[in-house]
């Protein structure tokens, strides 16, 4: 069964600065360390974070992040709200 995920598009190249990009990469590294046996179901959260690099902000990113330790959740939450402030894009951005 495929689940349709709701998302908002934004132009990552115009909106996202290098600090935000670095934070996403750092969070991905932390997720890997949290889930070293790759068992905890963090994979979908990791995929949603990767989507940010392509200008996809998934609505349930925060919901998935609630499974994380509080400090890591807060970092994902900050990224989410940063991306929410970006101008929305209706077109495909390459």
C-alpha cells in the first residue's frame, strides 16, 4: 500500500542558505548514529530530510521527528519552521 504524502514545494536554490544545508546534513548524521542497526523506522524521516534538498517540505516531518530524542527533535523542528517561511513554488525546480 502506498501512502500519499502531503508536501509543500519551495525553491531550495533561492531560499536555503549554507547554514541550513549544513544543519540538515548534521541531523542526518545524528539520525544515522541514533539508528546504527537501522531498525527504528527512522528511514522515512531521513527520506523527508533528503527531500528538503530538492525543495520538498513534507507535512508529517514534525510528526515523524517526535520519535527522536528531544534535542534532535528540536533541531528538526527548527529546520521545518525555517523551510515553512520560504516562498512556495508551484513549478518543478532542478
